[in-house]
């Protein structure tokens, strides 16, 4: 029988990368409410700084952003050492389709998305 108190100590660490501030804040708040530890970044460059210094379980990134877009961030992420590479990557976009990520081990969620769909994906449920 599992002990829920022990499970809460192993909080999922999520890095949210989204240039649109209201969307970034809403996603961050909603994911935190599930008990996850969340850090947010405005663009890929800021996110890469976090990835170089910390380990995240999930990288949730928009694909279209200024400075460094999600595609470039994913390239950098792939080259990170295993100790820094997120276990799962979820890309979100209103401009691109999942086919833009062909060949990459990335889950995809089209914008606008249902918040429950995002939570289901974060929890590992198939989309």
C-alpha cells in the first residue's frame, strides 16, 4: 500500500516556456494547483538558462516565441547532458501542427487547448 505523504515529496518539476504573459501565468498557476513545482520562462533563451542549471521532469514550451523559439530550444534540449535533459517534452502551438515536430520525441498540444487536456498530458495520460 502506498503512502500519500511519501509521494508528495517527489513533486513533479515543470518548466513552462510561454511568451504571452497571461497564458504563462494561467498555466503556471493551474499546474501548481496539482502540486507540481513550476518555474516559468518568457522565451527559449531564458528557459535554456534554467535547463542548464536545474533538472526538470517536464518541459512545456510554446513553439513560436521571440528571442529563441521552441524549435531552437528543443535542439538545445536534445544536446543537454542526461542529468539536465527533461524526461518529457510537451510542445504547444496555435500556429504549427504536430507534423512540424516529426521525428522528435515530443508530445504536442494545439492552442487553444482545454486546460484539462493539458493536465491529463502532464499526468501521463495519452492524448
